[in-house]
């Protein structure tokens, strides 16, 4: 109604057409960049949509929480921030309650102010160091039978807040040669330990606070939308595995062999199984308690289990079809060095259509993709 252009992925889904547009948009992004990017805005914002379905639960605690949810969803839609997810704490000794060890092992509230709540602890967050905000919430509910807990809180963290500290893992980009690692050198979302060192969260950013019922509800519904985007990226990974394996057997002239075709067919069935679940989950979508349209939950989660539980088997099949050369092929520098280039040109050239550099590129891609 505003006439503004907005990101398709950020729009709360209310129709099958919305979901078709989201799926097409994600495919367009992945096709354009030529790989699988973990976050394109479609997964992490879906976790916030789940809060719309929890409005009744939030209203029982404090009606302002539901208003905060609505305002942040509107902000995501119109301002298009880079929004990430903060789930996992260091946790410490998980045989103990957080209260029985260093309390900072789980993120918790240390005090209230007129402006908001002050929190301490840490979260592991992918892409946090270059994001605008994070939906921060608990992962485990080991507060026992308590109705109230300083660990049961959820909020939107402004990643420029005073007191936040970012400790990043080593990145792949810049540490790996793109010619030898064409996938991981381009598609790396750096994981970060984000330390909350007495960070103040304004009241308008608090989505629930101290109520274990709300926290439990949020954990139970967190992925009812975001699982779609997660599973869709598994579908794209299946496409890439099939492509790498198929080009390999074509290069080596094995694509007509029955045993090879059966392995390719297994990969294709895995791919189409994921596709079928995604398609059916939208065709049989269900209205949510908050008035959104959520993918059919049974079909969506079944598709997610299919994609994840069989992934390792499919990767092994793809490795078999690519052959043992993917793990023993020298780097590009060896292919270019005058002392070794003649030998590698000789043994890696297949015919006039597939020369050594073609073979090297495919093997490097397959190794990086599958390892």
C-alpha cells in the first residue's frame, strides 16, 4: 500500500503465491551467486514470524511484547536489515543447572533499568559480525519447573550496542586459493562468539522476558516457517552434487554404464524427494494461529528429515562417482609449474574436448563441495 519496493523474503506469508515468490527469489539468488549461501534473509526472519503465532501467549504476559513483535516485523519488511539468529550459548557443564555454575554460561538478565534490561553471557552466531540485528532467544529449558527465570528471554539485539564483543573464527576467504577451493573461498559466513558484557536491551526490543511458558512456546514453533528455506538450500546442494558427479562421469566416459546410472538415479531420487516435500508443503499449506499461511508442518519437517538424514549417503555416492582423484589431485600451482606441468597435462588430459585444466577445475570443485 506504500508503493515501496521491499524484499520478497522479508514479507510475512499469507498466501501460496507468497510462498511461490519466496521460493523463486531464493532460487534466483542462489543461481546468480553460483553456490549455496546459508542466509539470504529468508530463514532467520521466519523465526520472528513464529512470534506472530504466539501473540496470545505474549499478551498473557505483557501486551507490549506483541506490539514489539509487530513493529520489528514491519521494520524488517521496510528497512530490510541483515537479520541473523542467536541461539546457542556456551552452556558449560550441561549436567548442572545454569544457576549451579558460572551463570554467564547461559545468557541471562542481571538487572532492569528504566530503559530496558541488562544482559550477560554469550551466543554463537553465524554472520553476526557484519549483521544489523539478531533475534536472540534461549536454546534449552533447564530452568526446571520455574514459571519465572532470568534465562527465559528473547529480544532483538542491535549489533552496534555498547558492551557487545565479537570473537570470530578463522575465515576461509583469503586463507584458501580460489582456484583450488572455488566453493569455500567464496561462500563463507563467519561464525562468531558474541559476548554480551552487560549489554542494555531497550524495552521496545524485548519480545518476552522471564516467562518460561513463552520461551518454551517459542522454541517449539521456531522453525515452522524457517525450515522451508533451510530445506530449499539442501535441494540446491543436491543439484550441485548431481552436476559435479554427472560432469565427472561424462568426462571419463562412464555415463552409459549401468552401475553408474543407478548411482546417478539414487542422487536424482534424493533430489526429487526433497523437491516433492517442499512443493507439497505449500500446496497443502495451513493457516497459522496468527493469520499467516504456514507450510504443511508434517510434510515440511518430513522433507527436512529426508534432506538431512540421507545427505551423508548422497555425498558418499557423489564422491564415488567423482573417483579417488578428488582427494589426491595437486593444486593449480603444480599444474602451472614448468617442472610438473607437462606431466600433469599428460595424465589429466582425457581427450581433445577435456584437457587437463578442465579436469583440474572439476576435481577441485567436487573436492571443495563434498569435503
